[in-house]
């Protein structure tokens, strides 16, 4: 939240123009527009102090909200704590667009939220309105979806307010955690900017902050900054000098072989003499101002902000205000970054952080002032820049500027698995990224990073700027990356275990909403099974996620929200090596060679001897043989031949499934469903 003394100064900078008369709209639209933003009522500190909760989620980010809501819906008693008085993280603080390259469904609560956002725009602006088409989350345009900050905040609140098991505590920060061995037992919370402290007991804790603020309190390993190239053999790790080139990538997406949207830039040249050494640098932050060009809703700066220095902007290369055309004549501002000036933020207390936030806020306001008023900017450009101003209907209790700055990277857990550049790149032995049996979410964005410092070298403009669109592919995020090494009841769905390079594909709100909701499911299953999250059988979790419509394996031709009983099985076997590339082809006939290989794979899985990478490589080898299609009975025979332990199960499952599988040749999707049913009946799969 912006410090109060800074807010007083901002009032002098902004000119509040009178609102023009609003057009007459239908009653439903007026009601929708007038609905309060903060629907979820916060609890009084005295109502929380000394209480015990099943799940304590710290961080009212989209991922934190998804975790809290999911756990509450499953019957857990949940406390959600947030530093500011507003929920929704960056989507409620000027980010506005869903940074995604895949425009399909990936997790239930994310889809529900999108539906609610679109319902608002449909009610207010109409079915055929440009605004509804703009916010609509779809693969057909980029950005794939939008939301005005106050609309996003309201819809996050709507999810929370509906849950009777969920308590919200605002304007409190974690200060201490009590730990007994591998278990966290309670947390001390302090009022933001104040001295009042309260104490709360919990069974499961979730760090859903952008900063990873529970990690040092819980005394679990974490990292700030860049790894050296040789630590994980990552090509783009460490201090690295780069250039960025224009041109759509990756080639597979451009040519239609990969169902993600190409991005119009890619990695340029890299200085081979870069140090490639580890350091404490994190990528740049900025204030993501929401701006409007609606004269009736626009507030113009009447003077520069405190500390304005014209010389900072004369040669500043990111001279822009609005990015893309968003809903309701609004856009967002992504240009004012300050590489290097955020390095104290991750480990700093809130006094240190507030100073950094104020610097980023004033720098952004100063850029707006410069572009709109400085004579070094050509008059015609100044005129275009002056079309934009701060919106009267956003951040109305914060002088129309966001409550938070954009913390792109802070602490990162060093967990039970470290997600690296290799996990986001194609595997050597098959045509997709490395497989993880415990995958709980997918990445679709490329591995990227804003500049980490202002350093440069002759011929190389940036230190640390990465846009690895060609090098990256959709990846699987393992559950182990959410688990600290030596604490069993802490889940970290945001600042999860990843290297600096790989972090670029993780740090997106759609990804975090999926990892957050998956953490909520894991917490609920752990409570029901009376085990800690670290002891929860990951295969059981993955199966549950697949059944609920989570995308844990990316495929070009699979929609996880489709009403198709085969899809959960396809998704599950996608984590186990039964597919060597991004094409599931569920409606195509299963060829005989693949049928035999799948049967062998299922046998190994039932005996807990499966090696997914080896299976994927083997299937890639037999795929080229273009063999004849297998029938249901032939596939059943192959299953029985490879494993006598499942023979009786095969016969029973086939008999029950035969009415559904009417084609003479069994399809690949039906084969997955059949294998899943067989696996479900095996004693060895009970933990799965």
C-alpha cells in the first residue's frame, strides 16, 4: 500500500475534473456497476487472535485466493491474511491482462473467475460489445483476456465472500512462526504499519505472498538472485549480457504445430564472455498504472511528483504510457522500470520496501509528466500522450494509483525439487519438456526476465534481459517444487522452488492461480487423510486434480473442461510418459505397437517400476512405424500378456467398458480410460 505521507503529496499533483453525465443504461447494468468492490468483509483482529485454523494462507494474491477458496470449499476452516486492505494482487493493481499464451481452461477456479468477469461486462456493456470481446479469455487474440482493476478486485471478493469457512484478515503481516521440528504450529501477525500483534494456530500453512515472506520465518532454504550457469548447467543463468530481437517465436507455434500464441520478440545475441556468475540481482519492478483516455473519467497531472528529475527521462528508452487497448477506454502502463533499484526489496522490512515502492511510484508519475509536458518530446507526441490520464473510478481510496508495485521476483524457495531451465525446454529424448509424475500445473509462458541491472557492454544492451520464446515450451510443474525441504506442513504455490531463469515461465497469474488452487486441494486431501502435505501421496493428488479438470499435462488437442470422461485419464498418463509429444490424439485409433508399449508401461506403473522418460522415448521410437490399429480385445490381450497381476481386472474392466467403446479399433483416448480403470482396481494403486 502506498505510504500515507506520499498520498498527501499526490493530492497536490492531480486535478479532479467534474464527472460528465452518465448515459442512461438498463437497470441491470446500473446495478452491476454500482455493486461494491469489497464484497468480502474483513474480520476484526480480536475475532482472529488466539483462534485455530485448519489452513492459514498468507497473501491475498490471485494464487492465495484460489488456495483459500478451494480449501474452504472442501470443508477446511481457512484464514486468509493480506498486507494491504485490498485483495487480488497485481490483477487488482494495474496488471489488467492475463499474461498467458494458451487461451484455454487450466483450473476450475480460474475458469469460474473468468466467467464472472465476463458476466459483468456482458451485463454492463452488452453481448456484442467491444468491451466484452476485449475481456473475453480466448486463444483467438492477444492479450488473451483482460479485466479492469476494480472489476478484478470485486470478482476475487465475490469468490471469497461466498465461503462461510473462510475468514479474511486485512492489513496484517507475518512476523514470527513457531516451529516444532518439521511442523509449523502457529504464526504471529502484526498490524501493517502498527504495533498490534495477534497469534493464530494452524495445521497447514501456505505462503502465497509475492515476496515469500514466510520462508525466512519458517527457517526453510530459499534464494534471492541469480544462480551461476554451472550450478544447474543452465545456458542463460548468471550475470549475462544480451540483446533482444523482433520476430515471432517459437517457430512451432508460428507454423501451427504448437497450440500457444507466438510472441513478437525472441532472444537475440548473447555475449559469450558474460560472467555467468551468481549474484543477488532480481529483475526490475515497476508500478503498473491503469490509465484511461475517457475525458469524463480522466485525471491529468498538474505538476511533477516529489523528487522529479527531468534528466532521468531524457534518455530513458521506454517512452510510452499505454500498452494495449483494454476495456472501457483503459490500458495499463508497463514502461517505467528501474533495474537494480529493487535489490533491497526482497529481504527488506516494510519500511525499506515502502521507500522502494515510493521511488517506483514517483518515477512512473514522473515519466507520465515528462512525456506529456517536456519540450524535448515532439508536440504531436505530447498531444498523443496527453490523451491518457489516471482513472477516477480506480483505486479511489488511494488517489487513483495502484496499492502495490509489481514485484516480479523476490525470494524463491529451494524445495524438494528445483524447477530449472531444463524443465522449461524440450527434453533430449522425446518431443516435449521433461515429465513429472507429480505435476500439478502447467506453464505456457516463455522463460523471460526484465533487466536485472543497468549494466551493459559494447554490442550488448542489457544485463539479464531474457525473452526465451524459441527455447521455451509448455512445462509441467511438480508438486515437490511447492514443498520445503525440511518442513512438512508448509505449501509455497507462488515463490515456489525454481531457478531465476525458469522463474520467468512460473511468475504469471494464471499459472499461480492453478498452483494456488492445487495447493488448496492438497491441503484439503491432507486434512481428510490426516497426513501432512509433504506426506500426501502425490499420485493421489494428481489423479484428483485431473478428475477436477486441472491441466497437469499440456496438449495441443485436449480441453480439460470438455465433458469427456477420457480427458482426466489422458491428462494423468501425460505425466507418466505415455505421450512423447504435445499431441494426445484421443480420437485416433491406437496402433498396435503403441498398444503393446502402453501395456508394458501400465504393467511397470502397477508394479511401481515405471520410468516415464524412458517410456516416452520408447513410444517416440514406435510411433514412426505407422502400425495397424488395435482392437479393444487386442489391447486387452496385450495388457494381460505384460502383467498377470492385472489379468482378472482387465477382463472385468473390458466387460464393463465395452458398451462405451463401439468402434472396432480402440481409440487412444478410450485406451487411456481403460488403463485408468484397471489401475484404479489394483491394490498397488491405493496410494496413487
